[in-house]
C-alpha cells in the first residue's frame, strides 16, 4: 500500500480526509503536525508516495517549506496543497478551500494511479443508522450524513443530506423528523469517531455552569439516549462511563434546582423529551422528595439514587417496556416474547452492567437489582420483598408514582395516585414511604 503524509491541523478534517484517503485511494495516511515534522519523516522515509499539506499551519509556510526541501533533496514526491498558495501554483496542485473530501480523494487516486473504477466500486460504503437525537446538540458533523430512501423496486438508496462540516441547527433536524425521518446514516468507518464527537460535544455543554434549565433537561435527555443506544450496540465502554457520569452530575444539579412538579412536567413535555428520560428524571425528583425527609439522609444518597434512576431501565429500548410495573401489565402488553423476556430480566441485566462502572459499589448493584422488589432482579413480585435495600424501597414507590402520573389514561390527581399506591404496597415500610410522599406533595 502507498503512503501519504497528511498535514491538516483541523482534527475533524484530518479524520475525514484520512479515512477517505485510506478507503478510496488505498493509501496509508501518516498524519504530521507541520513542515518540521514532515521533513523529519521524509529524511528517514523518502519512499513516501504523496504529500497532502495545508498551505499554512499557523504562521508557518508549510507547503513552501516542504516543497523547498523536496527540491533541495531532489525527491520526486507529488504534493497536493490544501488552500491557496500563489507561490507554488500552478506547479503544484492546489485545492481551494473549502475542500470536499471526494475532490481530494479523486486527485490523490489519480496521482497514486488507483483506477477510477476501483474508487467508484469502493465509494458505496457500509452505512450505520443513528437516531436523529444524535444530531440535536451538534452544529456540524465530522463526516457526510445520508438518508435512506426506498426506491420503486423496494430496494434502498442512500442520499447525501449533510456534508461534513456543513452547519445546521436542531430546528433543521426537527424538520426532517416532521417528515417522518427517525434515522440518519453515516459511513460505518466513521461510527466510532462520530459517537466520540457527539459525546465530547455533550460533555462540554453539560459541564457548563450557566445553562438554562430547559436546555439542561434536553442535554441530559440526549446524553441519556446516546448512552442507552451505545450500551445496546457496544456495551458500557469508557467514553460512555464519562458521558453517563457527566449526565448524572447534571441531573443531580437539575434536581436540586427543580421547579414545581407541574412546571417540571410542562418543561419535560414541551422539549419533546423521550419517555425513558422523563421517567428517569421524575423518579429522581419524587425520590428526592422522600429522601430529604429521612433522618439518615446525606447528599450522597441523592447521587446514588440518581445513578440508579439513570441505569435501572437503561437496557429497555421501547417505552412500552419501561411502562410495565406488574406481571399483569406485562401479560396485557403488546410486547413480543423476546421483548417480554428482556423486561423480566432488566433489573438483573442493569445490575450486572453496573459491575463494570468505575464508581461501582455493591450497594448500587443491590439497589438496581432490587428496583422492582425482587432480590434476584427477576420479574415483578406481587408484593415487594421487605428485605430489599432501603433505597430500593424508595425507588419502588417513586417509580410506581411516576408511571401512573405519565400513563395516558390513569388518574393525574395526586391524591388518587397515592390511594392506588397505598393499596398496591401494603407492607409497613412501603406504607411509611408513601406517607412521607403524601406529606410532601399533598
Ligand atoms: Fe425497571
């Protein structure tokens, strides 16, 4: 395989050009920071086949310095200059900015004698689907983005909709959603890089201090969805640990700042936040009401409770799965057998998942495993076990309250909801927790 030195200081462009040069022009890309680095490499590796260099890096005349070095050493290595360079044009191929990766790849392939048919053959990359919410908190993407269109013969075609570096807003994405679009597609080679790009953007925004409450809610919700999606695809890896941790800290912050319950509900619905996040957030808010009235309460309990709310249903994809709270509801649901099995085992699955978490401790595992009242994290016992972890008991009541509150055809009046809970959880410790909640919200 040929070798190409690439000097492009913009990280996103560097990645975009590297992957595409490698995929379509079949060349091994060696990134270098500036002319000094490139010259150092050329001195020991004069067999490089192509140099793609930014005209200028900072105040350095990068392209001119490399060109002079090649002349001086009599090295016949072709160059492509990114950006204007009047001194060397037209002797050296110069591409005017902004440079599209396909134009760069075409020139590189010509120079490296990669046949056009080969480039074309390879230019149908494998695509992966990403839910549209991945695009809410970024204003450009590090790669081209496609939509999938069904053709008359029922086959599918991918059409480019956003070019790498094109800027867009959340409203632009919502316009696609209004037309029924749920997924965008990106080349598979970019999947990991794209997710890291989105994750870093979210972390940066979540860590800002002065964020409007409703924007913070929406950032939390998007971070939650990204973590959920990635856990399903690749598991709880290091970047998802960081994103989950940042999101949990932000949730704790929002819960401490919480407006009234009615206002919070308005915000959650106004921002079109997913059911999964609405549920996780409200369980924290209700749980916090109860926690604050416990004699043993310490702020760390809110941190633990929020982490549990974040992870307890993270393996459930479908809102119908999250809504289930009893075996009767599970039987009455329209879920497939496979989806039901996931629901039955989700407390255990989440408890196992959390064992890989850096802030793991056995208490957290127990609370997650017990969050539907069984000690082994399986199913929905008619009456929760009295020996489940005390925080799990609070979680069970908060969870039941929120599920009734969010369900479309159930009582919305707090008193009616409390009456249902008193009847559903006759155990003394649960009656006491419901009593505490009643004192707070009645
Ligand atoms: Fe659950």
